[in-house]
C-alpha cells in the first residue's frame, strides 16, 4: 500500500459508479481533465499524472476514504451519515440534473395504511437500505420498532409486505406510482467531495484537493451562466445597462459604426430567457449568447 | 379542465412525439429551458412554472390546439391542412436536420407503371396516410378516383398493391429503394408553431407565446452563425475588413502589441469555411471561431 | 469513371469506416461541413457540392487513392506502408482520443515464452494482420522465419497457437490481458491525409485539398485551446499578465468600473487547469473559459 | 394486379405487423412452414410456393382483404368491426399469450371523475383509436356526444384532457397505472383468420385456406397438450387408468419386465401439474412428459 | 397482512431477481406453470390461483422467508448462512448452467502477495459481500483480523486495495483475469428451495410445497435425460439391449416388418453421445432421440 | 505446442466466428454437447474433456487446419479453395438456414454496364475478397485483367468504382439493392467439416472425428424429420398406411379400445403439412407430431 504522506504519490480519487457515473465523467472533462472510463475497468484513466482514479459505489465511498484506501471521494451526505464515517468534507457539488435538487429519504406507507407518523410504528417492521440511520431516527423519537430490515433495492414494492419503508425520493413519482404516502422525512442529502483526514493535513495533497475543488466548482458554475453580447445604439445604452444585472460592470466597446457600441456581460442562465426578449424590445440588436466552460467567481 | 382565459394558468405546450422529439427537446434546451422527457411519461418537465408540456403525435397536434386542450403546439403544415384545423400560425421553425429542407408529399407509382400523372388514375385506388388532402387534390384536378385508402405506415411498399401511393419524401431515397417514380407533388410542408385562437387573443398568453417564439428562433439562428475573432496587423486591416460580410460593423480592439488589432465579428456558418482560408492568406493570425447558443437579429 | 483532371469534378474524399468513423464525422462537422452518415450507405452526404464522400476501411484506403478511385483519403501510416502505396502525404491529423497517441505494431510472445527478441524467431511462424511489413522486418534483421501467417482479427489470442504475433497496441492493455510480453516494435503509426498524385498536381484540386487540410487542422487545434476572459484590478495587471503565456499579446479592455480591466486570451487547454487556480490566487475574478470551434495559427 | 380467380396463383396471406408479429411467425413455424421475416422487408419469405406473405398493421388488414389485395389475413375482431369490412371469417386463432384472453375496449374516466356511465357523457369529447365503433356505441345508447376524437396512441394519458377515453385493455394494469376507472365495455375482441369472399368461393383457394387453418389450429392445440408416458405395475393399472382423463383410451404396452406395463397418453397441459403428483403417489414410476408440435383432434 | 395459517390463502413464493431470474422463469414454465415477468413489476403473474409470486434478491430471500413475508423461496445456501436464517430446507435445485456446479466463496490475494493462508491475515482488512460468514471463519480459525469491510460488488478489484478479499467464483476466470490467487475456501453453496416453518407445519401448504418441489425437480431431471427410439433387427436385439443402461427395462414393440422391432428407452443425456455411435455400429437404424419436459423417477 | 499424434491429447476443434457462430453453437448443443461461448473469449468451453474448442474466422480456418494448429474445423468450401489448403474433407454440414442453400460467388457489374461476360473485362480492375480464386478464374478463361484488387467488405458498393466485383450471394437481394447484374458464377460453396491429414491418419483421433460427424449430421437430420402418432380406426388402417411414406414400416400398437390402433412413424418435416390434412380427412384422429433432436439413418 502506498504511503499517503509522500507528496509525490498521486492523489487517489474515488468517483461514484452507477447513476452519477456519466455526469461525474462529464464534470471532470468540463473541468479540464481527460477522464476516460473503459467499460470493464474500475480504474478510469486521467491525463494528470498526479491523480489516480477509482470507481466505487456511492454507498461504500466514505468508508474507503476513512480507511485511507483513497484520499478523496465523491459521494452523498446520506451514505457518509449511514456509514458514520469520520472524514473531512471539502465542498458540496451540485453538478447534475440528478443532484441539483437534494434527495430526501422519507418514511412511506401504503395510501390505505392507518399509519400517519413515526409514532404509529411501534412494534412494526420497516424495510430500508439505510438501516443505521433509520434505527437512530426511531431511537431519537423514542419509538420502539420491532425490526429495521435491510432491503436490497426495490424498497418501494415492500411497503405492503412490511409496515413501512424508508426510501429515497427526488420527485416522489416512484412513490406515487406505488400508491404510497409520505409520513415523515428522515434525511435530506446532497453530493459532497470528501477527503481523508491524513491527506487533508498534508499541505501538498491539500493544495491539490483545493485546486480540484476549484475547477470542479468552476465547471458547475459555468452551466449556470452564459456570455451575452449585443450591439446597442449609443442613445439606448443607459436603458440597456439598466436592464442588466448590476453585480459586475459589463464591457462596452466601440464599433466601427460610431453610433453603436458593443456590450458584453456574463449573466445567470436562468434569467437569460426573460432578459433577452426585454433587451430586444429595448433596442439591442445582434444579441448573441454563448456557452461557458468554466466560471470562477 | 383549466380555464384558458386565466393569465395565471400555465401555457400548455404540445411538442411532437416521434422523429422530431429529440431535436425538439434539444431546441428548447438551447433556447434556455431545462426540458426533460422521461421515457414512459407523456408530460415532459420544464423549469418554467408558466409552462406545461405535453407530447402528442404531430398528426393529432393541430386538432388539440383547435379544441383548446393545449394553447400552442409544434407540428407540420401537412397535418394542419389534413386535419383542416382552424388555428393561428405563429411562425415557421426550421430547427433540425430533418426540417431544414421542406418535406414533400408526392404521388408515386412503380417505375414500370404506365401511369404518368394524376389524370391517369381515374378509377384507381391510392394508398396514403393523408387521406383528406389526397381526396381534395384529385377533386381539384377533376380526376374521379375509386378510393383513397388509408395506410398505416410503410406506404411505399403498397405502390405495387394499389394503383399509386401518396407518401412523404425528403431525399427520395426510400422511393428509389422501392423502385418508385414520382409523378406529381401534392403538398410541401415545413414545421410550424401554432396557437389556439382564444389563447392568442389573451394578451398575457400572447406575450408568453411571442417570447417563446423569439427564443426558439434565436436558438435556431445560432446554429447558422459563428463568432469569429482574429489578430490583424494594422496595415492589413482594410484588406481584411473588405473580406468580411458588410452587414454589421465588426468590433476592432487594440492589442498589447500596438502593431496589431483584434477583430471580432459574427458570420454565417456556411461561409466560414471559405472565409477562413482567405483571411489566413490575407495575413490574419490567431483566427478562432466559437459556437453561439442564441442569435437575435 | 469520372476524369480526375477536370477541375469542375467534385473532389472524391475517402473516410475510414470503423473505429475512427465517428470521430472523423465529428471532425468534419467541427471543421464547418455538414457530413451525415446514414446507417446502411457507404456514401455519406456533405453540404459542399465540390466534394463527394466515400467510406472505406482504413486498410484499403491508400490502394484506392493510388488507383485514383478517390482523390484524397484519411488512413493510417501503417496501412500506407503495408500496401506499399505510391501516394502524396498532405498532413498528419491527430484528431481523436484514439489518434492522439501514435499506435504501435509490436512483436509479442506469451509471458512464459523463451523468445526475447526477433532473432529468436528463426524457423518460427508469426501471425499478424500486417503480413508484408512483418516479412520485410524479419528480412531486414536477417532472421529467416518459416511463415508469416495472415490473421483475421483477434491476433492476440493466437500468440499461444503460433510462435509470436505482431499486433497493434495503444496502451498495451489488451496484451496484458492476454499475458503477452512485447519483445520488439515493428512500426509506429499516426493518421494521415493522403492524396492521389494526379489530383495533387491539378491546381484547382490542390487548392481544394489544402483548404480542407487547413480547416481540419483548425478544428483539431481548437480542441487543444480554450478562450479565457477575466476581470483584473488595474494594480494587479502586471502580475496577471506575467502568468499568461507570452506567445501572443492578450486583449485588454476597459470596464465601466475604471479600477478594473477585462483581459482576454487564448491558452492551451492542457495548461488551463493549472493556470486558472493561479490567476484566481493572483486576484483575477470573474474568470470564464469558453470552448473554441476552430483555431488557425 | 394478379387475378384472384386463377387457382395456380399463390395464396396471398397478410400477417399482422407489430405486437403479434413474433408470435405469428412462431405459429407458422410450429405449423410446419419456414417463415422468415427480414428486418426491413414487408414481404416475409415462406417455403411454400403456393403462398405469398405480406405484413400489414392489424388495423388495416380487413380492408385489404375486402379489397382483394390479399386473399386471407390475420387480424382482430375489433378492427374488422371498426373498418366495417365485408369479409369471410374462417376461424378464431388464440395463439399467443397476448391473444389467449380476449381483449376488451373499455370506456374509462379518471378515478376522480363524476362520470359513472355512458349516459353521463352527453355533450362530451371522447378520445379513442376506434372512432367509428365508439360513435355507433353512443348512437345505440342514444347519448349525443359532442365529438369522438381520433387519438394516435397513448390514449390513456388523454383521459384527463378530454371527458373520457375508449381504450384497449387486457389486464387493466395500464388503466390502473394512470388512475383511470372503467365505466363500460364497448367491444370484446379475439384474433381471427379472415378471407376475401371471392377467394373463399374459389374451390382450390378454399381448400388451401382450410388446410392452413387446420395446421395453424393444430399448432395452437399442441401448446395446450403434452404427451405423458409412465411405467405402471400391472396390479396398479386400474387405479392409474382411473386417474387419467377418459376422453380417449391410452396405449398400454408390455415392458421386458412382465410385472410392468408402459402407459402412454396425451393430456391437457393445464391438468398435468396436478395429475403428475397423483400418478406418482399412485405408484407410477419413470413418468415422463414431452412437448408436442401439432395436435389435430 | 394475510394469515399464513389459512389453507385457502395462496402460497407466497419468492423467486430470485438477477442472474438466476431467467432460468428460474424457464424452470417454472417447464414444470408446467405459466409464469410471466413484466419488466417493471416485482410481482410475476402465474396461472395457478393458489400461488402468488414475488421477486427478491437472493441476498434477502431467506430473511423474508423467516419473517413469514413469503412462505417459500429460492435462494443460495450461502445467503441462508450469511443471514443466519431459521428456515426449513425443502430440497436442492440445480436447475441452470449457473447452478449445476456449486459456487465457492474463496479467500483470494494478489498473485504477488506474500499471504499464503488465512493465518497470514492477522491484523489485515478483508473486503467481501459476505461479512458475517467471513468474520465467523476467521474467528473459528483463531485469526484476529482488523476489519471485515463490506464491499458493494466488484470485490475482485479490491484485492490490491485491502489485504485480501472473499469473493464468489465458479470457474475462477474472473480471479485469473485480475491476477488473484486463491488461498482458501470459505463456503461451498448450491441453490435451495426453503420454507417458512409455520407454512411447512400447515398440512395444506406443505402438500402444495411438496407438489411444487416434485414438479420443479421433474423439470430439472428432464434436462438430463432424453428419449431414444430405434429400429432393431430381431437377431441383433440381445446385443443392442446389452448396450443400453440396465436400470429399467426398455419397451420393445413389433414393427409391420416382422424381422424388426422398435426399441424405446430413456437414457441419461450425457451418455447419449457415446451410446448413439455404438448403437449405430451394432446395427440399430432409424435411431431418433427426442427431448423430455418432465421426468419423475 | 502439443503433439497431435498422442491419442490422449484433446481433439482441437475450430468453429467459425461470425455469421455461422450462433447456429454452430446450437448445432453442437443439439448434437449432445454443452458448448458455451463467453462474449470476450475465443475459447468456448465444452463438456467433453477430449475436445478443445477455438473460434476463428471462416476465412482463416483451413490454413490453421493445414498448419496443424487445430485438428478439425468447420468452414466454407470457398475459403478452402481460396487458401489452397491441403486438408481432409470429412463431410458436408448443411446445418443452418444460412447454409441450407449453397452460397455462390458471382461476377457482377452495374445494371447499366456494357460488360456482359468475363471476356469483356480484359484490362479491367475487379474488386473481391476472394483474390486468388478470381485470378485463377480469369487465367483459366484466358482473360488478361489489369488487377484483382482485394476488398475489405462492402464489395457490392465498389462495382461502380471499379469495372466489376466478385461477391458472395445467397438470394441476390443485396446485389439487386445495389442495382447490380450477375454476369457469371465463379464458385459454388457449402459448409464443410475438414481435418488435418496427420490427425485423420491417427486412429484414435479419426474415431473421435467420425463420431463427431455422426452426431452433428444426426442433429442436422433431426431438423428435417418429425415424429407422428395418430389413432386409427382398424377398418381405415390400410388406407392410412397407404398415405404414409413407404421407406420404413410404422409401429402399430393396440389401444384399450379394440376398434382402434395407435400408429407411429417418422416422416420428412416438409411433407408433414400436406400429409396431416390428408390423414385427418382419411379418418385418423388424435394426430400429434413432436420434434426430434437426433436422427441417425
């Protein structure tokens, strides 16, 4: 096993296999790395000789970060808690459609059940993938359940076999499709970049980890912004500038035609679709927007 | 059923299921919306609370716009005509490879057939998906056909079972592969954005529809343009500018090196591949082009 | 057969079918062409009436360029050599992940073999797809092998059936998976654009070929660069400029806020991930990077 | 067009494209034909020179049988009725899992709707694929609906857009998944073999059609029976025979060991799983069952 | 929850989701049931009203049988042991290629490791899916390991991250592909039919379970036997019979031609390929073999 | 390399990779072997310890049989000839739809070509995969062609690039789809089992090869026959027997009902569909047919 205290040793980075895999690879590539996953290997290649990539399931990631098998890893807050792992959280990473909204672990029962809250489950059996967290939840509520049964996937179909389930939900559509009713929320979770304590206290490794975090967050932020350019008649400039977000001053450049100027600015992608029609009505022409691949505030 | 006269009610937007589906989703996303289609649902999600998306077949879209089931829809001119729908056309949308060229509905017969025009089909049977339009076509030509038989797909293989077919063609390759000969054109069609009359006469809905049209067309136009930047020696500037399209004046900015200037301009993507070699030969260096995600004239 | 000396005749361009196909189509599209491959046709369509596209296997390309069946083609140096084709090399094209690193044809034996070099193969049988090249290799080394047997794919599994193989390798992973050991390198190869001699000596065709080469290489170079913009406090400008690559002077533009300037520059994509954290630490804010679609030096 | 009265002309047979396609091909093959469907052709090949196969959608089949474009076809009773086709029904064919149970076309509304029967739909709009049948249904009930709107698939998602739908259901699961409630049954349908009247009145064609029907039904029946053999001690023979179905006498053959006999019989497949344990308990040994490929009563 | 003591209540049967799923469905169908799995449902349908099917992972099956959520289930001996479940074993079921040979859970290390047995792992970390079983194994050997770490799949790639792994193997090929070396066997496992104790003590349920076991084992046995018939010249009969297995007397029937007899027998499928050439050389003609779908000894 | 003269050494058997692969595996399994191909391996497993399986392309098979790398192989006659391999032909194997009809290598030209026979190709270039055979063909005809160019697949699209092609055809459909015309036949080919001369002269190996051939041909013949049983009223027996093929006498057994007998016979599968309706009309009832898995004449 390699020595994590040696600054020349590559940073071992765990990325999640499964539902987040494709968007994680995409994130690293947008952040400036060439990360390639070959179908049968658990060791993606990357063009940075100071990094070594490994794929694990999100469920086991934090345990291996704690063990020091890897220096940093990307996983969900839920599994850090479930594994009760002693790790350093570096930052939150909301980088894919799937992770933009936090996921919730909810206590659910059949629509027709007489159970309306955690307290009604005294003596009951609850099926879940998150056994430890659910046990602690009922202990903290002082509700003595009979058993928290570990479920290997498809937990939602077990709500009618046991007394209740605790399952993950984003939009609630899978619960609705199974005619289940949410009676409580157990845990809210987002994606995190976490580090092993020993690696984090090594200055060279920490610098490397911080740079990685900066680039990953820059790539995430780029998705939320667009570059905007337009030609503006000089006598409409004040009106146009008033429409633009005030955060940072836009660049204003002369055009060959002295009656016009070119205005350039970075705006939130989510306001663009309301801003552009207004700019057009206010006299801006030749409005173009272009995508960004990295934005560092 | 929701009341379409209420300005707070979301705009119900129908998008075509089938061959145009992927490019429509792509178009909305480039226009600034986050539109997500889940595999088994007919109700895509969108991040604009003022819009509600539904997927229908292009063939039925205009009838539901007319009925008021949806406020606006994207469909082909052919099916608006076939359904004889009373709807408001908002604009043309030529947004995908498949829709760049208009599609044609043509009257076709086997290569070896003795039929050479519509008039030779008196007493014959014609198979087509566009029954009403074909009936009207023969009536307008005064040709009494025996029957216009509705065909559920694969119309081209029926040309040898009946006397002729009327089928859609883009490049003619499917007709050639079946050894068919075109003897007339029945209808030429492109994709349209259409609106329900009542929705169109509601000012709030109309504003929303017009903004949507502006953004969709901006995303379409962006595909046809590129941003071009280059470094130009000051003494070649006139020659370089003469090569650029005259429509709108380019931006010219100083560089740190006073003998050079930076020139920036938006050009048609289709002239770029001839323009770039010429600019290079005329002395421009560091020529870069970049993609645009929206262009509003 | 069309006359290759006629300047009005389209340029016939061969592109490789198989592993390079998708990245070749992508390259042409980024270079400004609309190239479309339909699944069952060997004749992709392109929106340039002066070009006609055909797909061949990389293995046969150079023979057809030599025969004049096509004017130019994209293939590997290895197959030009194997076919001993008399063609004009126009330029190297390193345009896909797969072609960034040169491929190597290596002589390999089972790990447990007693063979440690070409000389140990006197009297042996070697299986390979590159029969002529391997024969010449052993002749040049003066090693009299018994037979060089042509292998139709899956050459690596034949290393234990014959005495050795000569197979292509990029990363060596397939060899390792078969427990093979490399004992020599036969040929190193990259992708090339090649032309028929007669076409190359025709001025109109040559101009067309050179423009094509310029655009293809511009699209390749664009992948290796990014555009970078940032806002810099005027009093940090010198420090920031010192961090930027010195090749070409960046543009420096005033911002509305007189204490700040906007700096814009094109940098190598591979230095971006080290440069950006440094610029951030040096005081640059609002750092954005954006992708380029063409770069002509 | 070929002359259907000529006995030497092959029988033109239409088979349904779509959900029944694979089981239809399987049925013909079990009936003794070698029927091959190639992916892109609508004309399957068959090893009987007196038959010619064509694939159509079940929806259009009966119209083409009536037109004489084909002599016989396999389609659903529902589409014969919807098309109001004047054809000869030859026999019912319940040959696939999907066709074992009849399909039902039902009138359905949202669970929460106040509609509880056809009569509540006066003035309403009903979406369905079976427009003519539904119109007649409401006429026969004397309920004046506003419109029966043709729906191109995915009818179940339209129940909340219109007032009701009429859709096909086998198990009701798709209706349940959309939270719909059945309020009436419009039509019950099974698969049929139908013939053109002119072909049916031609003796040679009719003989060919009847033989085809015999073989197809023989292959269907074979699925519902199994061959059963067992060794029985002579002194248990009466008891064993009493357990067997009485329809037809079983064969009883001597074995080399004179104390035993071999009993062989054909039984219904659905009773086999209850019969076999009983036979075992009654003393039969060496019980084997084997599949049949054709059973003609 | 339904009352398991009620004989009218259907038998709840758990079948394994995952690698055994297809062969389990096939087994039930060959046993005489019509079992249908729909892609998105965990509740397969079966044509026996006295049975209700549920799919679970093999890993959780025995726990739910013990809990009484299901009456019987099919799972591996390994997971019964790992879960320490108190259930009734009904019979072994070796019904698929994958289950013909028992699977082994082995302790494996990298080829180059210095570990050669369990005892060398004192203080080490072992990754496995079978945590409890592995812990007990090391306890029983008196080897104090540091940690038995739960691994979510892909355990074989973790052998170089931890000190050793315990993983499942059939042929050893996955271990070889990862250059691992087996140093001990932890557990040997086959597939089992297990029952809940309460269900097993209910006479009606037990009868149903025993009949199910009889039919499943009959379908399994059928795969291992074939029916063999041949025509034998009367004067070769003794010689032919001598070649046949002696277990049970074959049937010998007269043929129309009095010099010949028909011989029929059931033989082991694995001896057939050696027996048939011998029978042919001994004078048997018209030798045919046919498949069996059930064999009850 | 193993010694082929040692009778204890397994027989090395080459089976064709590619279009014949699935039907070859199926053939071996029907012949009584358990042959399993894993997706990434070229060494299928078989349950006969005296056999070792390897997969090669049909094109290279005969060369490796000649070299002694394998003892026997399955390949086409065309590639034995093209490779000019000195091997022992064991038997013909027409075991799949694809091999029932012989394949033909034909000389083809565009429909519109002025070439009408081999003699018109003097001075021309012909593209083909079968270079040696085509060269010999033109030599034998005394036609001096300029070049026979090796084509890597998709030969049919090259007919308009060169003067003619020689390509494989089964039904001619690919040629028709490319509008090509056949002007001559070069070679007719079927599938063969071939053996290395040394292996064939080894008595133990030859016995093993002959048994293999017997079983493979038995499995092939089984596809062409069916078992037929029926109940016949004694007074119709003569009439029924007269309808049956005369080759071999059927078995006639008494039934419990003395007025009836059971008749059993093996018939050609291709006559079954005409025979069964006749038997039914002649009074046979309870006609069943069943599939055979092996037939040795």
